[in-house]
């Protein structure tokens, strides 16, 4: 199946779908178009990678098991050059795929078989979060605007929501939208323990069910990223049975 594009009109957000199952591509595409999205369809990872980098959509959804280039390799290569929001599809109850995908930088996952309603809700939630981070408020000098997007520093951590920029000790750290929101929820009150449910609410504000291991996988991935610029990084602490906290000491 060659690349297929449902052309967007002004104001439409574009969702890329990557799956070797023609029925899934068609069914999901029709449902998303009914919700007001434009869709681009790809039947293998190789074709999708080039297109996603050259003409990025607003979000991508792709399957793990595909010919030519599977979803894991597609995600790995995509994350070398792009922070594009990604939801990946896994086999039912395949925890290894779920954890590996999240650690590679996926924003979310859904197990097959899935409901179109759930997928649409997850897409809507991630795009809403992504849009919020992308909104740059222009400081007119009045001091009344820009508070929500103010640059925050916590010890060696710097977070700039307007640019979706994070650095540690002056070294940039690339985070996905979900990782950024989890870190922000922790760093806003250093030393305060945040439960997994509280972190889920920060990253998934639309009453969407997400299990505990999703947050744990995001935390693991964040720690790995920070330790790549500082091997001694230990600012995100685990409080067993309680949750996580951030220390700026």
C-alpha cells in the first residue's frame, strides 16, 4: 500500500497512521476524519520515517509489528531527530513492548484490540498537552502575562514551557511532552511526594485510565536521559509505596 494522504484544510490537525493492516488503517482513518482530523496513512516503517521527518504531522500512531522496519526501530530512528508526539499499538498484555516503547520515547501506548473511542481520547489529550506547551506568550512588559509559561529553575534544572526546553547543569535534555509534564509536576514543589495517580493526572488530564507501570516507565526514561548528561543525577527520588519526589539539592 503506497502512502495515502487525506489532505488537510486550514486549521485541521494531521495524524499519521502507520500499520501494515489495511483494515486498521482504513477504519481508524475514517473515524479520525469524522472527528475533524486529517490523516496520512503508511503501510510500513521505512516509508513512514522519511515522511514523518520531512513533513511532520501533529501526532503519529503506529504498530509495533510491521515488515521492513518495525515500530520499535521506527521510534528509535524518529527520536534521533524529532520530538513528534507518538502513540504506539502493542499486542494485548505485551508488557515488554509497552515498556520498551515508552523507554524509547513514545508518549503513550494502546493494546490491541482497542476501541476507536479510546484511541481518539488519547490523541485528543496528547494534542491538547502538546499545543499548550507550544503556545508562546509574548511578554509585553506589563507583568500580567506569561506567568504560566515562565522559565523555572530548581537547582541545576531549568524548564522553559514556552519552548519545551529542559536543561540540567546547562546541558540540554530532550523530553517528550508526557515526560515534560511529569517532570514539571514533580519540580514545581521540590521535596513534596507525588503519587503515581497525581503524576498521571498531570500528564493525562482527561480522566483517561493509565496504569502504574506507564508512569514508572516514563520516570525510568527521564532518569536515563538526565544521566546521559550527568552520570550522578539523582534528583528524581523513588519513595516506595508512595510515589516520587524531586530534590533540587
